[in-house]
């Protein structure tokens, strides 16, 4: 069932209303309302045209466009607290301070909202992909497709990166080519994936979960953006190829493999989305559609097939990277595992905003976040350049110990903490370490 078209759908009316709203806001705090107008107008048009064809539910819904510096926000529906000013169908106001700004979905009041940080991309394809991606997250739990969000540390190991890079190259070829050559490339991609999974326990479980959680959102945004922009899958193939340049794959890989696998499933297994669950594996679905079997010795076959994708050059590059990475990991272990730290309590309410492309897996100890914002009952932690360590449970956090406990806000090497009322810092059980605890 389609949602009704709001009064602000007319783009010329939006332009006038946004201009009036911008004139009433202080210059230093006004968000990019021109981009907001364009984004809201495009999203409404696109989601109405898409309807419920992809997932059986409309993509249209509550959307916030937020200026990350000023927190000024433009919404397509009234805020639950009734504080946003109605500008004839646009709702302009300031996002409450307790809400973390990120490209994500949130629960605000009794409703789910998609949130996108301004400025929006100027490229039409990228802009639509982002807006739809976050809107899919708003629907994900309702669809039963919200999966675990755990980094796959094996994807930043030497062998994990090697076989993922070859998979990305093969997926790009499968999207770029036609006929038998495209099918062969898709089979090669699944072969390289099978080798990676054979080398790393639980690799398939971790990868499949993140491809459901993030890959499906990126795939949905990609399909809608392709249809609206008129671009071909070659645009996606280029993005998959370019993804090799990311410094870390552990939490980001699904942004490349998700759209690629989804588009290949559209081609080889129409209707694959029906019956999809949070435990599904996109790779396994494609393998079934192509009748691919890994065989008894996938490594030997993959080494032979890998030559056409530059196996030897990629392997040499990854050996060099592995040597350089050891020094980095040793430094992080010394900082977070051997040195004095500030430990935050385990909490299921931990919210985070971060760059998925720069995370550093630290084995069973968790994942290093070089930058990011973390919010929980104990307050707000901002990490700028040195990093924090988030345990594998995605709830327990630590940073290097502060030098001075009396300062407020509390700070340490590369981080700043705004403690919430009712919380304090006390000495921990390890000499020189501290813990955040309720007063």
C-alpha cells in the first residue's frame, strides 16, 4: 500500500520553503537546506515509484537530514517531541543532543527513522544509494533481516585479504561481462570465497551476517540508484574494483560484495529475495543458482584460476602489508592490552558512529577504532586519532588511561569523555588503570 504524497512534494514549493527556513536560521548553524530539499524531493519521488516491489513494503517513511556541526535538521515528518517548525511540509529544528548523528536508522519516540548526515553527495547515483540504504535499515527489523554486526578480523589477515581481493576482481568481471565469460567470472568469485572460508573458521558465518546487515542495504540502494540514474552495472563493477583500495575490509567488505552478489542473483536467480532470512548466505544462494561445487581441493584450483586475476602480484602486495601490519598491531596490543587503560562497563545500549573503512582487527581481543563516537548511559566518548578497543561483544570498550582524573571533560591520548550525571571514574584492579562506574 502506497503512502500518501505529502504537501511538500512539489520541488518548486520546497525550494521556496527551504529558502525561507534558511533565512530564519543563524548563518553559522544553518544546514545545507538546498541539499536537504533536493534529497527529500528525490527520495519521495523515488520511493513512491519503487513502491513495495523490492521487499514487499514501501521504502517511503520518516527521514532526517542532519547537519553534523550544528545539529540543525530537516525532516519529512513532524518530530515526536513537537519542537520542529513546520515550514509547509518540511520540518526544521535541532536534533536532541542525546541522539548520535550518523548515517543510520534510529528509534525516536515510537517510530523508526532513517538518518543521513549532511552534506549529501552531489553525484545523483551516490546520493540516491545513500538515502535508500539508510531507509532500508529503517525497515530491516520489520523484514526480519537484521543480522549481527561483527567485524570479520580474518578479512584483514594476509590470506583473507588475498582471496577477498581476487573475489572482488572476479565479481567486477561478472558484472562487466556478458554470457559465458560473465558466468565463469561469477564461478571464480565463489571459488575464491570457498578458499577463504576453508582457511578461516567461522568466516562464512561472519561474512554472511554482515552481507545481510549491510550488504542488503547497499544492494537495495544500488538497484534503486541504477534505475533512477540510468547507469549500468558497469558503474557497480568500477566501485567493486575500486574497493580494493580500502585500508581495512573487516567491517566494510559487504558494501562491495553485497551489491555485486545481489545483482548477480537478480540475473541468475530471479525471486531470490522471497524467503530470505537473517541467516541466509548470499554467496551460497548464488552458488546454488550457478550449481557451483567447491570440490575436494579448492585451493589448488583457485591458485590456477587466480592467475587470470593477478594472483602473484596481489599475494606479493599482501605479504608486504602483513609485515608492516605486525608493528602496528604490536603497538595496539601494548597500548590496550599491556598498558594502563580506562575501561568502560559492558552495556547493551552502546551506540557508535565510525568509519568502517579504517578499523583494525586485534584478534580475539576485539577491534581497534582509530576514530569514532560512542554514546551510552555513562556519557559520550569522542575518539580522534589514537583509537579505542571495542571487544568482540560490541559492548565493552577501553581507551588509554587518562593522566589527570580531576579534569572535566575527562581526556586522554586522542580521546575526550563527557561523563553523564551519576557516573564517575575510579581506580581499576590493574595498576594505573581506571574504570567508569556509577557513583
